[in-house]
C-alpha cells in the first residue's frame, strides 16, 4: 500500500481548519473565550511556529490501512477528513451521505435516526404506530473509540472532527456485535501542546445561524487542554398556515472539554466530557392521499371532523411537535507503550441520553396531543486492548469489551375529550383516553476478541480474527388503559460469534488485491412496545439475533505517476433472521419481529485524480441490488390492507429491501491557488445522486422515495494577519432547489407523510484561527 499512500501524501495541502457552526447570542462569549490571554506568549514570540494541520484533501477517499493496527482490515472503507467536512459545510450525519456512497441516513429528529450501509443496518422504518427502541442498529457508531448505543448520542453533530471513517460489511470482530452492517468511526481533534484557537460564524438562508469556537494548548509541560463551544439554529422548511411559524427546524448548544496528559513516549491519558442541549420541531407534511376501493378514507374522515387538508410544504396545525434532548458523557482513554513495541489501551466511558417529546396528530383539529416517548438511556463501557509489536511476521491485537445499558421509556397518547377522536378513529373508546406504555431494558455484554495479520511473504498478508459476545438482556413492557398488558420481567441469553478472514496479495508494485469473508450476529432484542403479545403470546416479545455473512473481492492501484488512484470491489452480504418491525392495527402498536432473510450484492468503485497541482477530482459510486430471499409473512401495504377482504400478511420475497437505493454516486472537485498578495483561494463543487427506494418496511408504493440529486458549490479565500489567519467561504447547498424527502411514511387511511429535505441555502462562513 505504500505506493498508493504516496498519492495521498502528494495531494496533501496545508489547511487551517476552522469550525463553522453555533448560535448568535453565544457569539460574543464564544469569541471572548477563544481569544483569551493564554496565547499572549505566542504572540510575543514572532518566531513561534504556526500550528498548521496537514490534512489529506479528500471527499470520499478510500481509508488508508494502518499496518500497525490490525483493527483496520484492507476492505471497503471511506475516510473524510475534518477539514474537508468544514470546506463542504457538512455538519450532520445526514449530510455525510452526500460524500460517502452506499451510506443511507434517515433522521427526523435526534431520537429517530436510522443508518444503513449497502442496505444493511437499521431494520426500523415502521409503517405506522409507535417507534420501538428495543432493537439495536446494525451500523455501529463510535466516537473516539466509545460506542454510542444510538446515533442521536452524537449530540452536536460533526464538529471539530479530525476524521470520519465509514467501514462497509460485517465489522463485528473488532467493533462488537452491533456492527454487522458496518461502522461509522468518528474521531475528534485531540488537545495540542502548541497553542491554537479559532472562531467561526456562519449565516445563511432558511435561518441558518452557526457559531463555533475552540481553544487548545498546553496547561503545563505534560498537560494540554482543548475546549469546544458550539451553537446552531435553523428555521426549517415547513410553514404553519395557522400562525405563520416556520417548523421542522431547531436549535442546539453544547460544549466539549478535553485534557491530555503525556509522560514521555510511554504513557498518554486523554480525558473528555461533553454536554449537548437540543430543541427541535420535527414536522412532516401531507404528501398524498389515495382512493382505495372507490373511497379516499383520509379525506372522508377529515371532512367528518373538520380537518383542513393542506398538502406540503405547508401545514395547518392546531398543535406543533416539540422534542427536547439533553445528553452528554465522560470518557477516559489511556495508552501505555512498553519496551519492544507492546501497547496497552484502556477506554472507559459513561453516557446519558434523555429525550422529552411532545407530539401531536398533524391535523388542524385535536385528535390527540402532548404525546410521545419519554426516553432515558444510560450506557457505560470498558475496553482493554493489547497490541503486539509490529514489523515482524505476525502483528496481532487481543482484548475484552464490556458494555452495559439501562433504558427506560414512558409513552403517552393523550386523546382529546371531544368527538374528534371518536369520529376520526371510528371508535367511541378513544374519547378522553390516555394510553400509557412503559418499557424497561437492561443489557449486559462481555466480549473477548483477537485479531492478527500474518505476513506470509513480501506480497501476501493473511488477517484473521474472532470475537464472542456473551449477552444477557432483560426487559419489561406494560400497557394501560387500552389493550392492557404486563409482560413481567423477561430475560434472554445469547453468545454472538463474529469472525473475519482477509487475504491480501500485491502482485506488482502499486497494486493490491484482497479477498475477505466475515460473519457476525447482531444483538437479540425484546419487544418493549407490543400490545399484540397479549394475544400472540410472550414468545413474540423475544427477538432472535440477526446473522450477517459478508464476502468481498477488491483491488486498489495507483498509476500515471501516482496522480490517479483507483479502488473497486464486488460484494455480497446475506442477512438471516432480519430484525424489523410489524404493525398491529387493532392496538395501533408497532412491534419487533424476525422477518426471514435478504441478500445485498453489487459493486463499488472510487477514482481519485490529481488533475493538476491544486486541482483534485474524486468520484465514487455503489450499485447495490438488495432483495428479500424469504419474507413470506410481511406486513401488507395500505393499498392492500384498506381494500376489501385484505390478507393477513403479504409475501415480499424477491422484492427490494427498503432503505436501500439501487445506485448512489458522489462526485467532488476542488481547485485552489495562491495569489501574488499571498491569499489562498479555492472553488469547489459536489454532486450526490441516489436512486429511488422504498421508505417503509412494507414496500408500500405510496412511500416510495423518489430518486434525487443534490448539487452544492463553495468558494473561499484566506490570508495571514499577524500571528493568525482569517478565512471567508461562500457556500450554496442544494443549488438547484431540488424538492426531495428525507423520509416518507404511511399515515392514517392511505395518506402519506414526508419530511422535506434542505431547501436551496446560500450562506457565508467567516473564520479566524491562530
């Protein structure tokens, strides 16, 4: 890989990364905290070296394999550097999919984020009813080597990031049981022993306002610190005709502090603590209603209760959704380096997450109000990992992980004390009804693992690893006031194996080929929101582990004097006992189930071109044919269930897997130059395309998300001033104002609700760094 990596090194450029997010009323305080006197010593010493980070300019460049770390197998991976995220104005996980093909992220609010890679990952996407948090995602999200039990725990988004790696295929051997679909491995910038500080302000259309500030530097000879403050606001794309308010936006504010203690070259301790407070107004719009069996039931019921039917992008709501999330955590990462090259790493963490929703019925009249899932989630983890000396015939790492989680939920659906819910839901029992559901989940997992690489020759490496995840999970579900039910406390035990084998062959200088096979099992689950179990029995509350087998063949090379880098692979992933959701219309409850099997297979390719000294072009695409191999008892789509004499279930065998577009592609280009006055300038553009996909697990034609492409442009310049550097960037997202939906779901009586994507947004970011 050395010849290939040379291309990345030659394409590296000197960048002064600057943050680009936070909140106007915090700006003065943030700037003051950034420009404090601790750095006066640096200003007084004109010979002090400027702390300029060297980063690889890459939008979706294949991640380099670190030969000293067997955790990085040479399979499909994409690496996006933090400087590139800032230049591209990418601040959330949902926006990251515009840089990484094959990645699919759907997020309606911080408590509801679904991630899949190559169609494998989160089996959510309920057709209707309540969310169910008793099932883990198959795409693991890590922040500084700490597992996040839910993607929403990322808090303030992608701020002060060193790099993000997106790893495809089953990664359970080194990343744990819930990485059968892949991994998002996020690393923030560490404290520096060279003083630095930065501040940035972004303003744009649709009420975009962001402020970020950072200060980092030595606190003593052995201790360095780093502090980040962040705030952001945006107005959203939905207008409530009732009061003229803009909805589907939100505001967030947070802080992250770090301490780095370093004792020579043999010991390092990194401590971190973060806090984030988010308030959002997730609001769907009415996309369509449908006539089934000669009747549009949604319009009929709306007329009966006086609901004013408004199609997006506007709404007429008497009550608006609000979700408040408070979260944070602490972590400690220690690394000892012993004689002979041995290394021992310890990662300890504790995190909390509290979501308080107030959701309504999306009608202009009150059917239900002030409802939703109040969620408290607490996790803690510990990892010990020992790395053997590298450079010999065998490199290996072994260790053990422990993970604990306490999750408690209380949900209300509060129906109005009027005839509206009676007429709209065709039942007198809904009047003044408060349906209460309480769920409890207790999870413990202990997992020893080992992985190593045998250098069989100068041109052949064999990487193999194994893990055993021993899990005990318990939980309880209680439902009151309608279809009352109490499951009692239930427990399940599983030993979940994971394994991987990769053979790498370098047939010629600059060429690398590999064949990889991996297997993993995702954690089992418990239905902690299933009134259906009262009739179906307690056995339906248990969710079996989901098993994933991945195969991959790939090649990597560089040519034309290292100016072109190419990567391509073929992949196949088989998923058995697919974990997803069904729906019981009688109790209006979503429940978890194992739904047969599916296969995802296809090809992906990446080309990175250094067209000129300061002109780069990056292009990537993934073709993924994901289809159910056996799904004979699926939840039927509304066009079937609302027709006369509907079947109890439908057979989706052979049909596409939901949340899996057939084709995703990304193209990014950037050209930079330096003027005679010393100004460093650039222009850049990107285009991201994804084909249509089913938005819900029932493969309803109503919720088929149309394909769309998004174009974005940016231009900026920067210059030196005394000991620092100023920068100004103009950016235009969704340049052609494409109307697209982040998510589509089935509503009542054949209606369809959708969450609109970002409108065309023109903005500017001003930053200063020294």
